[in-house]
C-alpha cells in the first residue's frame, strides 16, 4: 500500500508536497481509412514524494501540448492537493490571451485529471470517493454502429445502446439498424452540427427520426448558434443532446439554464477537467438534464476519468465508448477498462486506476492534426448543401 502523503503532525499542520515535473506524451491514434489525423495527448505530473498522476488532454492535442508546456512553470513547487486553487491560477494566467477556448480548456483538463490521480493515490482511495462516493458500480455504455451488420455484432456482445452519425442517408441507416436489432435497443443519431445544415433542414431530419424513438438527437446544428439549437428543440419531438464542442461550464450555461437540451455532453478531454464537469453536472441536475459525456476522439485515460465521474453523478445517463476502434487503445494503458453486458466497470484502485505505457506510446509518433477541406468544395465554413432533393429523404 502506498504511504499516504498527507497526515496531521503534532502542530496540526500538513507537510508540503510539491510538484516537481510535468511530462507530456503525444501519439498518433488513427488507422488507414479511419481518423488519419487523430492524436492523443497524455500527461504525467510528478511530485517530490515519488507519486505521479496521469491525465489526458484533447482539443487539438498538438497545440494543447504546447499550452501545457507553457503553463508548467506555474505548477512547479505547488501543492498538488489544491486542485481548485491551481485550476483558478492557470485559468487566470491565460486570461490575457482572450477567452480561453478549447486549447486552454484542454490543457486545464489534462492537468486537473492528473492532480486528481495524485490525490487519490496519496490518500489510497479511488477518485470517485474524492468526488463524493459512488452511486453505481458500472456505467451503461454505447459504441458506434454505422450499418446493420455492425449493430447486430455489438448487440451480440451485450450492448443495449448504439449510436450512428451523419446527415446524408441517416434515416435509411437508422431504419435498417432498428429492423436488425429490434425495438428494445436504444439508438442515438449524431448529426455532428455541420455548419451547412440549416435549422429548417435539421428540424425536418429530426421529424423523420421521431418514429425511431431515439435516446437523443445530437448536435443537430452548428454549436455556435444556440438559438438554432433552441428552435430545433422546440420543433422536434426527440430529446436533444449537445455540448461536446464547448469549453467549461460557461460554454454550456445557456443550453442548461434555458433548458434547450435534454442531455449535456461535455468532452472528458477538453471540458476543463473533472471539477468543471462536476459543476456542469450540478447545473444540469437542477434543470432535470442528464449527463452523457462525449468521448468520440479520446483515448483510454480520459475514459477512466469519465468512469469515476459518472459513478458519482445522480444524473448520469450513458457513456460513449469506442469499442475496438484502433489497436492503440488496448496497448498504451494498463489495465484496459473492463466491459460487461454493455456496461463498463468502475475501478476500485487508488487514483484513476490506470497508467500509460510509455514504450507502446513511442511506437506511434504523432502525425497530422487537422482535417483538410475537400478540394472539390469552396473553402468556406458556412456553405449551402447542394443536392438537397437527394439527401433530405435518404
């Protein structure tokens, strides 16, 4: 058992533990024909007591790595137990750059996660215990299925909820999946918030999906336009989910306070950390809104952090889980999350209960980090969707 770092001495004071070093580990996590531009960024924070914590940061990982390196001098010599204090210190330090955005939020996320891991290890208790204890021992999870055959395969493995995505052809796809898996499997559709999809077309698509009794209709319009999301929510008889592309509790505040959405989806790697996600969950709980964190581009360290958080929250709905998406997922951490009957088991080991495997990470050097525009299209963010007569009914 690891010796607890914190204890009360005869004078009623706590011995000072200091952060001594911060390391980052950037790796490629794509595969041929998949997300060729995807990277994962892991972090370790070391202390003078020999305990280190691990975390994961997303939101343009190659740029976030530089942000973490820029913030590192502000962490050296600090007490890792004071997580809120350090979060506020770093957030304030970035204020001069303007609104923090996803890069700053991603850096804060990785640091916050590693600090929780240190604290849990030092006190010999799981992070979920530090967050207030756990309500559940396993978390309901959903993988992705983009055709009926894959959907049936996942259901045969024990999953009882599935998500598919896109706009073109999505109605036909969800229809074939529903027919394959039957009425008892929960289905979700992620439209990915494309900027070319008008509010009216997002409503029309949502109405076409109503008969499939979705668990939620995700990001029907671009997240920059909160009023468009509100109009879709008012017009479509489906639960609406959003929030993955926002930073901190401030980014999703209006979605929650105005009760525009039914499910909030902060990204576990870029929302600002477990403290921020706990605050988002509390805001959502007060409005009867459920939590289903986004994990569609993340690695396995963030998945562990998500398990600890969702074990504690009363308004947990479900967890996104990329089942066998890339082999790296099962090589670069130890242990790998345990899946059982469509659920992921909550770890009981101190801290987050996971560590990175440096040698495995080194086998996957980071590659390209952006998705280039289609050369056959105009290079504009907001554009009209051509061929509407073909895709709107597909």
